[in-house]
DNA sequence: TTGTAGGCGTTATCAA
DNA sequence: TTGATAACGCCTACAA
C-alpha cells in the first residue's frame, strides 16, 4: 500500500558516507558529534524527508513516551477536563496520551490495563470504575514499578500518588450550608461505597448533621451509580417517603439535574420546598434553572497535576516508595437551588 | 528500575524446547500449529506470566493498531462525545486511541501531525482547528496512503472520507424557523469562513432569508472563533446596531449561551424581544433558562462512524481513491428560546 | 507441523 | 569524534 519506503538513518548514512550511529547521534544532538557533521546530517535528513521511527526507538530504549489514561467515561465534562489537562502537560513534555474508557465496567477496566501494559506505556493515570473493588488488575504495573497515578476515584489499597479533592469537606460544607438555610430533613443521593470519594462525601454529610444535632433522613440515604436515570429513580423514591426531604445533597451534578427536572415537572419548588446541592460544578450547573449549588472540582488542574506527577515519577525524580495524596482546593458554590429567600449568608 | 525482566517468546520456547517461531505462531492461533502444542504453549505462557510486547510486534509488522485523533479541544462536549464513539469502536477492533488537542492553534495541529506520524499511527481522525486554512501538514499522511478521516471541521481540498452533518440544512432550518416565528431582523454569529461548516451554516441562513424575501440584518452577520467571550463581544456589538435584531442564529451553542446570559442580565426578554437558535445541542442547551433551541449534532455516532471508516480503510476494505462525505442526520430542536407564545408550529 | 535465519529501525557498547 | 556490532522482541519466508 505505502508507496515509497521511509528513509531511515541508514539511508542518510549511506548518502553521506558516515555510519548510522553517527547519524543517530547527530539527530539526537549528541555533543560527541562535531558541529559540522551534525549540521550536514540534519540538512540531508530534511532533504531526504527523514521521519524518525518512534516505534523502533521505543523498542530499543524500552520507553514509549506514552501515558495511558483510563477514565470511566470520556464524554463527561469532569473527565474530559482532566484529560485535557493531562494532554496539555504531556504534550509539552513530549509524551503521547492514550485514552480509554471503562464505561464503569470492571471487566473492561482490566482489559484496558492489559492492553496498556502490552503496549508498554510508561505510566498510567486512572480513575476507577464504579464497579472496581479490587486492585489486582493493576499489579501488572505496580509489580514492575510502572508509575500509577490515581485521581478522583482512587483505590485505598494501592500505594500510589493520588489526586483528589477534599470530598469529606465537600460533603460537610454542602450539608452544613443546607442546614444553615433552615433545612432539617436532608436526604443524600450517593455513589457506591466501595469508592472512597463517595464514602467521604457521605461521611461529610453525616458529620455536618451530627454537628447540628440532626439525624439523616430515615430511608433518605440512597446509593447508586449516579447516572441520570439513577437520579430519576432516586428522587421518585425520596418523594414517597413518609417524611419528605426539605433538602438533598447529591454526590454529583448529574443526579442533581435529574432531581431538578423531576421536581420542576411536579411543580415542587426549588429551593423553597426542596433545596439542592450537587457536586462537581459541571457546566450546566451554572445555567440550569434554578442554578445549581455545587462543590467545585478543578478537573483541568487535576489533570495537569496528574500528568506532572507521573512524568516526574517516570523520570525518576520522585521517590518510588513515598506516595502522597494531593488534595486539590475545592469550594462550595452557592446558587439559587439552595438559597432560601430572606436567609442571610454569614 | 524494573525488577525482573519480562518473559519473551524465547523464554517460553526454551522452557518447552520448541522454537520461538512455534511459540509466536501458537499464541497467534496459527492453524499450522497442532492443537496439542498450542495448548501447552498457551498454558506455559500464562504460568510464566508472559505479556506480549506490542512495541516489538509493531516494529516488525509495520502496524501499530493505533488511531490518532486530533480535536480542537478535548474538553468540549461535542468533541469528547466523538472521541467516546471512536474509542468504543476502536477498542472492540483491537485499536488503541491516541488523543491530542490543537487548542485551535494551527502550529500545534501541525506538530501533532508530525508526532502522530513519527509514532506510526495506522490512521488519523481529525477535526481542523479554527486557524487551519491549508492542508500541507497532512501530506505526511496522504502521500503515504495513511488513512485520514475528517469530521465536522473538514478541509475541502483534501481527498478523504468525511463525516459531517448537513450544516447548510441546519442553518436553513434554524433560520426558517425563526422567520416562521415572525422574526424579520435576524442576525448571525458565525465561525471563520475558512471552514466549510461555517460557510454552510451561513449559506443556509442566507438561503432561508432570501426564500422569505428577507435581507440579512445590516452589520448583523459576525464571524469569530465562537468562544464564550467571542459570543459576549458579539452580542454587545449587535445590541448597538441602529436596527436591533429580533432574532439571532448562532453557529454554536457556546455563543448562544453568552447571548442568553447577556440578555438575561440586560432584562431583554428571550424569545419575545430576541429569539435564539444555536447549533450542536450541548448538554446545557436543554437545561439553560430559557431552554435553547438548537440543531442536534450526533457527536457519539459521528465518532462511531469515523472509527468504523478508518478501520475499514486500514484493513483495505475501502477503495483508496474513492471517498465519500457522509452526512449524518440532524434535527432542529425547538425549545423556549425561539418559541413565540401564541405562534403555532406547522 | 516445526525450525532456521534474518530483519523491522534504532540505539548502546565497545573499540578505533 | 566516529564506526562496527549487536540487541530490543517479534514475525515471516523458506527450508526441513
């Protein structure tokens, strides 16, 4: 299919009557090569339309300059923001980025891990699927000291650098805010408890309640996979409880959106009848009506940090046994969905 | 750094006292190998923790089973949806997906092309940057018959398979709808005219007007890069015109959102004073207030199609000289932002 | 049905 | 400062 074969360093070498090694070194700006020959080689390389074959180089150097990224779903603003940040840093550092999505399916996550290992990526950045409860599929990397960086949905039992926001504090602030707005019957739509972030958000919620001498709403703490339809089911369930909620803290914006849409349709007023806080600050949160209060999660910056960390690990600039969990700054953004009229915010 | 060296097919061969080629063949399910030895080899491969080295295989076969994807911005719902679709199909077909973002910068787009070529991707899926007016940076691929598939922001002068929506018809439907709502002074916020999609959307707009015997709003047809701030500038400019617009057709939802926010703030009513139609059906369009009328663009499906096409091209299942432009179905979604009360839709 | 030999394009080592 | 050689791990004619 390919017309002319690619020019290789051997072709250049032959042309100039030098050895392939000299060409290789010259093109890599190896200082051993004299300036004169280096210039000449580069010149001829351009004339001959030489294009380095990274694959061959990768095989030889056992380095691919490629980062693998596994996310649950590419097409989700938070995750695509993280990817965008990763790409930004990776590109500048000369790394390619290979993206895969687990679709929140543990099987697929495992298979992706296998594939990334087979293609010898230099490092992996990962946010676990909703189903992930074990980390054995990642031993492939940890056993061989291939750097692994987690973000957002981190796994407790893997020793690695991790990047999260303060989920506990997020849950605490969100719930405390609802309490300050006068709410007393606060429900929670949460994620699977195998993931630390959802445990933390739940615990923040519980803590805020207990600090205020309140109880969680009986039967009002639900856990699901936080999709749009999960949110829809959840709100229908909550609105059947003997004690109706006067507020809901949702563990993501997606479910909060389902709630808004359902309540709007039922002519239940937000925030007067039910106040609402989400989590993540997806772009729609700002413009939905009523605008959704939420916890800001700096996805792009998390991506920048993840890429920076993994590249430093790959370059051996970071201790291989000494891991840190980086907690990114977060913020409660108060909008209409939780702002009771007449209530003054301290 | 790496502790134990990886097991190779040679290790397995030595273990079983067969040749490496036999191992290679067995692992590839080559029918020449007897079932018995194949089973034994696979067995031992697992026991020894063998992991194929794709890099070596790639070098030998001159195939990487990798698709390169270049988009303007990963973190944009339409593009991340396309990527998601690409990944879905690619994964099932055994391809990895390498993603890069041009940030709408032509320089970066060129450099990415170089890098993708250097890493010998088997095919490239591309949506051009706002700045891209020439296609020479893609000769790298076209000269060597490396498949190239364009989507959305396609370049006219490249012979390749392309996937678009009917942008002309989108512009036509959007504008005609505004006319049917009684609007007569319709402005347009469009994209750079070097890109066919924005020319087509503009032409659709013009056609609808002329069919109705109307003129474009004087000074009311603007072109910019369609960011949030571009939209903001544009609406400010439009609201200073001697003849104010009573409707605006925006070439994307992002600028339409800027318009909504600005008008809301100025207490200008939508759609009573200014009706609005966007393009793309970003997720926020449905929930913003007022909900934004828009042209639906099936990003995920476009990604599926792009991946399918390029993989078929890679596998030689498609003629290499015979290219098609696939026009995906699109649809006008009418929401509050353009729905004048009392007006009945035909 | 299996083995042998050579090469994919680059780089590391050693020698000159 | 440069060259010769071998090797990275796999695959594929060709031979047996």
